[in-house]
C-alpha cells in the first residue's frame, strides 16, 4: 500500500462515518476545522463509560440493542479490560507493553502502511502472534506533540505506538483466555429454530475491553477512544473534526456543534 492509496482509503471511511447525514443531504456535510487542542481537551473530559454510544456505533449488531444494555456492556467490558491488564502485568511482572509483547511471544513489526486493506487501520493483531503498528499514522500523530496544548492534555510521556500496541495485546490475551473471558463468552442469540440456534459474539465488547486494557497499562486518565480523532487529524483535520462532533454527540454533549452549512455565519 502506498501513501496515496492509504490517503485515498479515508474517503470510503468518511462516507461510512457520515452516512447517516448523507441520507438527507446530497453532499456530505462539511465540518468546521477545529484546533486539535480544543478537540482533545473536550474528549479527554468524557468519562470512559460515557463513550458507549460511540463504541457501539461501530458494532454490526448495534440495531438489536437498547441503550441500557449498551451501557451495562460498556461497564462490564471496561472492567474486563482493566482486570486482565492487572492479571497480565502481574503474571509477567511488568507494565511495559513492549516487554509484555516479548513475554507473550508476540512478533511485533512497525511497517509504514498496511499491506493491503479496504479500510483505514492504525494497528492490527493477527492470530496467533503477529502485531503490526503502522508508523506513518504514528509519526504524523507524534508531530502534533509539538503543540504545547496537545502535550499538556495527552501528557508528554504518552507514546502513541505503545498505546496502540497495548490495545492489540488485549486481542491476543482474549485469544488465550477465550473460554473464560467476558468479551468472548458473552453472546447474543441471533435466531432459534426448534433445537437449533445461532449465537454471536459482540465485536464492540472486545474493542471496549481493549481500550480499558490499554488505558490501564498506559496509566492515562482519558479514554483511548480519543485517539481516533488524534490519528485521523494527521491526515485530515476536517474528517477529524467531523468525527469529534460525532463523538461529542454520542456522549450527549451537543452545544458545541458548529456545522458549516450556513454561509452567512462563515463570512462573519
Ligand atoms: Zn481492537
């Protein structure tokens, strides 16, 4: 995958992200480009559990759930991620994600871009022991640390690649404990027919727990979900701003929405 195709890959993602608005508009809405510092400050204040709306918005089975259920799953999955962070760090006697990866027999590589993919990815775990951290995105994000506001909010100790690695390590932990871990044992019954039935995992639970796991290992106060905005910003501040608005809306904070559809407002 080249730099150009990686950039181009953002387009279908953006269309997917803003798909709902697309139903009633001919054009995807344009968003006011916001300062990364302002967005991170707001997002860092959202309590981890309050990210449930955003977390489930990426879940294929989301339409089957009620908000009460989403919130309960959010709490359980976050707790599961934190619990396993303690368990694994205790087992290997380290909180360093690179050392953990080594102890767990992971083969970690740092290519610039994904080889081939139809969606944007910043990191990836492949069964049984391969983790890739894509460095083009990481380097772009690290450049943003030159802004004092970014450094203050995320803390200067935050290493983006280590955060991504921690998240991916959870997926490996999940494989190892798949017969007992909550994110794998919790299932939803899709259909029943006589004695037959079909149960499915809920992907969002794994992602939420991986965020809880990463947050615990990195010792950060904010939810790693804000990294979606931070990493997209390196490629497109406008897409990142749109994503920010979506996240804020899911967290129930609506008053910050400034959509650039009113031209007279823009010219003021
Ligand atoms: Zn993941």
